[in-house]
């Protein structure tokens, strides 16, 4: 359960960071790569020894299927998928830009 919650939080933070840059008008800034790469590096350093810091279901799915060891695969599917799905509405809530309605003529 600890690994599932940790994978959830890692993916939530990573996706939230990616979405924060994607919603900006200058998303292609060099700062985006540095910040997103930094988040991945820090998460891997912090959680790598604990749960492997997958943060991506595909990264865990292929090795488990090739090695024929799917026993704990659900941890690396449930945590990151839930974190990614929750990051989208959370990002919309926090980074919501009010739209201005202009009357049509």
C-alpha cells in the first residue's frame, strides 16, 4: 500500500508540473525542460530506493511481462494512473484562467 500511495503522489506531482507548463503560452521555454527534468530527478532520488519511482505504467508493464512476474504490477498501474487522472482536474482548478465573454455583433 505504501508503494501505491507513493507512486500516486509521484505521478500526481510530475503530471501537475507538466500541465502547469503546458497551459502557459510560452510552454516551449527552456525552463520547462529544466523544471520537469528536475522534478523527475528529485522524485527518483527520493522514492527510487523505496518503490522504484516508476511514475509511468508503461515503464513497469513491459519488464514485468517480459520477466513473467506480474504479481505486484497492480501497484505500478493503479498508483500512476490514478495520480495522472487526478492531476488533470487539480491543474484545471488551480491554473484556471477566467474567460472573458465578448458580445457578438
